[in-house]
C-alpha cells in the first residue's frame, strides 16, 4: 500500500520550508542590472507616492511586487465608478464601501506582498505637509493629476536633494521625466510655470485611455527600480512623450536646459516659491468633475456621528471611519459633500469656488 501523502507533496512542502524571503524576487534578481545586491537595496528603500489614481495605482502595483521596502501612499480622493476603467488596484467593492484611494490601495498592496510596509495617508498634498510626507523618502514619485502638486514635489526634491519622477497622461498621450537634483534639469527648468487653464486637456475634457497610463506609469516604475537599486547611470535623462493612438514616441533632450543659464528660480536660485506659498491655493476646482475641494484645517478630527446628526435634517447622510457623505438639494440643484476627518471636503455639483465655500460654511461650519 502506498503512503499518503504521496512523495511529491512532501517534496513540495520541503521546498516551501526551505524558501528564503528573497525567492519571490528570483526573476527580478536574475536580471543582471538588479542582482541580489540590487534587490536588497530595494527592500531597504523608502518611497513616497504622491497620488494614487491612474498613474499611482500602476506605480504602487509594480513597486509593491518588486519589493520596495516602504511605500507611503498619499491621496486625497475616494474611489468612484469612473476610476475603475484605468485605476488598476481598485474594484467595485471599494466604490460600494466609499473607500479612500490610499486606504483601498494599501489593502490590495498588503495582500500582494506582506513583506513590505505600506503607509496610507488620506490627505491633500499642500505646502504645509509636503515636506513631512517626503523628507524621509529615498525617492518621490508623481502619481498626481495636477501641476500644483508637481511643483511642490519639485521644490521639496531640489531643497532636500532627492530624486523624483514626473509623469502625466491625458487622452492617448503621456509624458515622463526623471529629475535628479544637481544632475538633471528640474521641472521648472523645462516647464517654467503651470499651463494656463484650457491650454492642456484634462482627463474629463479629453478623456484618457488605460494603456496611456499603464505605459507612462510603467516607465516611471522602471526609473524607480533603477534609482532605488543603485543604477543611477541607467536612468532616462530626456523628456519622453508617447502617444498610443498616433503611434509616436518622442524623446526631447532637456540637458541643455539645466538651470536655465542660472535663472531657474528653483534649482539655480534655490527659492522655493511653491513651498513658500507664493503660488498655490486652498480651494481647488477638481479638473472637469464639476466639483471643488475646500481645504479647511480644523486642527483636530471631525466628530462624524455628531456632524451626521446635525446634517440629517437637511439631506441624506452616511459615513464610515474614513469619510462622511452628505447629499442635499438647494433651489432644485443637487450637491454631494464628501467630508474627511481633517475637515477637508470635496463638494460636487458646482465648479465655482465661492459657491463651494458658501456651502461648506453653511453645512460643515467653521
Ligand atoms: Zn531648475
């Protein structure tokens, strides 16, 4: 009579027991540029991911599987049905549960790789918090959808001498550039200021194809792997512009723009105008969503049960520990509030900042 379990099961169990934590990265380590030394550097490295939407979820997915040891995921938003076409870490349950993107991403990332540390931060990146969020990182990654955040990242990166990788995607076109302070031009050397509203399309006006963000996010992730594994010589030093519909792939040489002849306010003159508050706003119209974000720091945490009790007289309220939703009608117009514990709110139903501020003051208070 043959023994049970059969031999092959025992062999398999033995193999599992003998496995080292590095085995899961064997295909990556076999790549000569990475090796065991590069993998160990990845595991010991820290990244701040600014924004976890389309580009951010692609980046988070690749980096957590690659074994980047610590990933801080910062995002101000929550998961909506129109995100699912391209934001690869989210699903319908995240929409149903009103999950903030940072928290939803962290759940998935821990399921993918329990051997790395993921720190979700539900917050709007602004000049008051960006240094704290990025100071301890070896690398900053841009997964954001707005220029204000990118110029803030650029200021922090140059000020503290940290590399960062810019990425953007709209429609079928995307671009990326790697910035290593002191070695490559910074964002302001290449793009002096924020484009005028209307000059560039947004994901709402021009749409966006999932392959565009997957390609740009993957290019950014490759740059991250090079920088974190100690392969700085291999990075892309040009501005890369891809179009998946027009079938074009352009590389713009940006090296001659380095410091813009000593006049770049950021990397040449070391004045950090975005960080110092010379630029930037506290009320933000969210690109094409007929929504406005009102940042109002309470200094403490909002008491959701109490707030819900007062709002129920005016409309429908629901909340979980991450956010409170409030729907109301005023003069026949529907509005939807999404309020976060720090007092920040996204108000849907208007793109006028004054109207949003008025609504906020009326219902949330302060
Ligand atoms: Zn510069």
